[in-house]
């Protein structure tokens, strides 16, 4: 436990809306395009959306989540929506507890030592969600599929 006290993290409501836009974007991906990507060396829609969820789970449990197995289990847009909503519920619970945010998480992974505050983990996950939401927007644009305006308030 750290004795450092961090400023209150007041992003949960805004981040929740960001997650809602990611979930909504799933509807814009045609079922027959879930496995589409612009190039063979880039992830497809299904993998990107599952990756958002598995990354949340990995950071909040500090256990590796096998993306390949998760992607294999994702058969439909309903599966993707469910994964995103379930993983957001875990993030929301994490953000709601100051004790989780103020804690310093230490350990090792893949032979590397780490030490991250809960605030750093939250920021990393938010940046990760924004990054991959952008991927989805770009992929939809390449397919000439209009998507909703998701301006930031």
C-alpha cells in the first residue's frame, strides 16, 4: 500500500459514455465484416473489440487473458457487446473505489518488475479504449460506413 494520496479521479461518467460509444459502434460493423481488416497484418474488428475487453480484464486482475481463445468464443456482435459491457462493469467498480485507485500494484510479469498506481492503470485503460475506438472509426471509414458523431462534451 502506498502512503501517497492522489487527487480524486473524476472521469468515470465520461468514460462510461465513451464505452457506450464503443458498444454502439459494434452495431455499425456488418456481421459479415467482423473478420475484416484493411491488411492481413492488422487486427480485424472482432479482435480489436475483444482486445479492449481482455486488456481491461488483464489489467484489473493482473492475470494474462488469452485473446485468441476469447476471439474464438466471439461469434456475434451480441457476444462483443456483452464482453464490452461486462468489462466496463469491472472498470466502473475499480474507478468507484478510492482504495483501488490509491493503491500501488507491484509484482513481476514476463520477468519484468512493475509498480503502477491505480490511477496510472485507469489512465492507461482510458487511453487504450480511446486508441482502439479510433481504429474502429478508421476501419468503418475505409468501408465507407457512416457512424454516429461522438463529439466529446
